[in-house]
C-alpha cells in the first residue's frame, strides 16, 4: 500500500504542481507581450514592437495565451491539493510523520501554497483585468509577480529535494 500511495503522491506532484510552476513562470512575460503589442489609447496598431500590421492580431493571440496560463494556474492549483493529502497518507503509512525532513517539507509546502493563493493568483487576476480593460500595465507589477512566482517555484524545488534526499533516511544518500 505504501508504494501505491507514494506513486500517487509523486504522480499528483508531477501532474498538478508541474503545470502550475511552468504556467506561472510564463505568465509575466506573456502579459508584457500583450502590453507592448497593443499600447493603451491606440486602435491596436502596435508601437513597432509587435511588427508592422501585426499589433492587433498578435495581441489577440497573446491575450488568449495570458488567459490560458491563468486558467492552468487556477485549475491545477486546485488539483494540487491532492499532493499534500496523498503525502500525509504516504507518510503515515511509512511511519515518518514526526521526521524533521517531513515537517520541513510540510512547512515549505504550506508556504508555497500561501504564496500561490495570496500573491501569485490574485496578481495574475489583476493583470488580466487590466489587460482586458486596456489599462496600462507597469513593468514593475509583472516583475513583482515574477518574483513571487520564483519564490513559489524555489519552495517547490526545495520540497522536491527534501523528498528525494530525506535526511537521516536509510534509503537516502
């Protein structure tokens, strides 16, 4: 049963958290492309950055990309709840609930979830609303979002390493 739970836990992490980390990382740049392709106050002709005559068409495609990336983050973050649930079940089956590496992993997972829910997803929604309403998007806002996304990704990378190395484990290095 332990191997089955561990397999589900790892699959859930790959299939749920992986898409969120990639889509969230791509989101700020996709917003910048839309903001450059159709500057505020123009009819969609672009400012030269999107190419002659390509402004409106490029912005439309890029806007679809921004919406898709946000949807991926939102949906897969909900599916990501399975990762800690399966992790707790696996840890209980392995009898390691009190191990320091697991407690550190749980803490870092909670921090990553908090950053995603409190900083990444709300800022994505704000930027998406601004783009939809043709409001200006400051580069500093996308840079802050990229920073929060980077912290989220770093926390997940750290949890992944802890899960593999498991300090003090007889199967670890």
